[in-house]
C-alpha cells in the first residue's frame, strides 16, 4: 500500500466516522439557535445580553440561520454565548466507498455503452453477460486507479 493510499484511507475514515455520528441528525424546524436557546430556557433578551447585542439582532440571527445566510463565525459566537460549542461538518449521504463505487460504475457504464455502440456498427455486439462482466471489470479498475477526470460527468 502506497503512502498516498494510506493517507486517502485516513481521510475516508474521518469522513465515514462523521457521517455515522451524524446519522439521523436533522436541523430543527426553528433552527439550532432558537431550539437550543429555548431548550436552555433562555429568553431572546438574556441571550442578547450575554452576546452583547440587541434582542432584535438575536431574532434576526435566528431567522438568518433558517435562510442559510448566517456565517460560521456567527454560529460559533452564538453557541458560545449559550455555553455550547458549534460543530460544523460536511458529510456524505452514504459512506465514501459507496459514493466512489457509484461514480466508478457510472463511468464504466458510459465507457462500455460508448464502446458497444462502435462495436454494434461493426456487427460485433456484446452479449448482456459480456457487458455486465466488462462493466464490473472497468468499475474495479476505475476504483483502483481513478483517472484525473473521475468526478467529471
């Protein structure tokens, strides 16, 4: 195993762990800021005092979060004002390996289909079994050694 493969495996482990830990986690309908504030029994005025801003600014920030227009820095400061920590992550909808499998299969299907069209023009079409074999073979090859255009459609 090469150093590049080891490093890539470490990245995959980090992302897969985060995805697992966030399974079932959804943004509450009122957003995290309002939900946590209410769970703590903290009023808008109390949070505004802790944060050193006006109550209108807190209300605006809670609405801004729902519009996905609040900055990460602001979320962090608001969390700290409620004695919380702000956690930020980008997690795949599935584990990394599954996403790579899907992309490799998609590219393999495209390549086999293109080759199949050329062969059909020469009356040398492949059987369904040959097509499946070739798609599986190419999928594995693409996963083992992804080309530079792997994520390009």
